[in-house]
């Protein structure tokens, strides 16, 4: 299967891109769509408005209350969901082919005319605030927030508010805030819809044009400029959370590059070798051989959409083993940076990465998400075909040079959270 031969791409109307892919599955269609939005486009003094506004989308429209919408979906066995990230407002749907018109019209109606009622906002805020209060006890989340606050400046998209700051911001949100954000962001200009399954492109694109044509144009602020990450300097921080039987640790730093940089994939592979799966070095040593941790891993994060991402190692330890566990983890990081990786490790991880990539597209949902994400990043559809070859073409020298270039073991940020 070649994506470039299977995916039909078209701008059905100015500001609406449609990507359709017919598969052997009969009568069922999976939809994954987005528009630029999310916290990056929210007011600078309250980024929480984006999440709350998106969470209000399924609480009813000017034409239908949430119960009527639920009844419609139940009657045809369909699903619609909405979510918000830093860069996008996303929607997904799963339905029968015969119900595509109903579903597309309903998604467009929910995006364009949410009712935004005061009582629904208060119910939502109560639930979100309750979750945030519980997150104060989450050692992993607390450690990760502290790591990002040290790596990035406050105006960077990867910076995070503390939980207490988020609570204060959510309490301030009003219907007027939501309406202003909605008027600016929820509209045409960057709508993308990937549809996979039993699809007729011409019919579906006609439905999309008719349904989403009711949306007004977006008026997004310019968010292209923001400070890069802070210069990497050694930093150690402990967050005491009482009555915890385990502690979480993050060790990491910014990498200064994004996913489009030529060194990104070699660096990603290097970090995968360090701690990307159960056969990686950290799992084999700190967990399996030494028995110091319940779980440990490494990854690159938040390097999409022209952002300088970061790499980190996460681990969870019992409080009495945390010092020894951190020492062992840092020992492996030092060996990795000083000695590099082996040819056999590179070849093994190539197989694992390519295999995982293919498995991720075994379902219509996986295919739709992959097609959408690829288009959001401005990549040609052929990139999905080329990706396995890109992975397999990486050399051991590229991997080891990436470690030397982007990882500084003497200037890592280390954050521990728990009963220390």
C-alpha cells in the first residue's frame, strides 16, 4: 500500500482540506479532524480558556441540547468526541457510511454554534478543579511540570503552569471569555478532515463542503514568535508530597531542534536505545538487573510545529531506593553519552521503530490519525511511505554524533517528587 496512491487530497472550500482513504472495510467510516487552535492561541493571561472552551463543545448547541445530541448518536450507533492540544482543536468520529451526512452536519453545528451555558460551565469547572486537586498528589505530573518550568521560559509553548496557578485561572473563566475565544478560533482557515474506511471521496467532500460551509473565517493571532528554551544548566529540585509509597524522577534538558531537523531522527533513535522500550538499556540495567525501579524510560517530547523540544528520562522509585536509583540512572546516561551505541543496537531499534509504525496503522483510527498529523505538519503524503526507509537509512555515526551534539550530561535538570 502506498499512501500517495491511496489518499485523495483536495481543498473542498477555502480553509477546508479533505484527505480521504478508501479501505477494504465495509459500511464504516472513521474521521479524524482538526483546526488550528488550542492553548497556543488562547489569551496570554489565561491559556486554560482553550481547554475549557473545547470541553464545552459537546454540552449542546443553539439548536440542540446535549441530550438531543446524545439521542441522535445513540440512534445510529455513532460517536463524536472533541479535544484540545497546544496547537489544535481536534474532533474524531466513528459512524456508518449511510450516516456521514448526519455526523458531518452535527460536528459543524457543534463547532459553530455551541450554546455555552452558565450552568454547564460551572459543572465543568467543578469537575476539572476536582481533577486538578487530585493531580497535586500525582508525583509524576508534579515532577514533569517542574522540569518544563525549568527548561522553558514562560512564553514558550512547552512551559507549564503549576497546578495551583491552573486552578486560579480556571476559576476566573467566564462565558464571555469562552465566547471571545470561540469567535476568534472556531472557524474556517485551517480545517483538516481525514476520513478512512468505506468512503466515496466525491460524495464525502460534497457533504463536508455543505456542512462546514456554515463556519465563519478564523481570526487567529500571530503565534510564530516565542523564546527558545533556556540555556541548559545543572539543576536539582525536590518536591515533597507527603504519604507517598513511591517517588517520581525526571532528568532531562532541551534539545534545541524540532522534528523537521535533519538530526532529529538520529537523536530520537539514540534516546530510544537508552530507554524507549522494555529491551532498552535503562530497563535492562536499572530495573531488571539491579531491581531499583518499578518503571523507567526515555523519550523526546514536544518537538512538533517548529518548537525546540526536550529529551527526558523518567523513573519511579521507592523512597528508600531513590538515591541509589538516580545514581544508577545517571551512570547509564553517562555511559551512553561517553561510549555511544553499538551497531547491533541501532539495527535492532530500527526494526522495532518501523514495526511499531506499521502496527499503529492497523486500524482505520490509526490510519486517520496518522494522515491528519502528517498534513498538520505540512508534510507531503509521500512522507508516510518514505518513513520506514528514512529510519532504515540512519547510520550509527549519525546516532552517536547526535548524542554528542545534543546531550550534555553535566548540565541536566533533575526533579524528584514524592515523600523524600
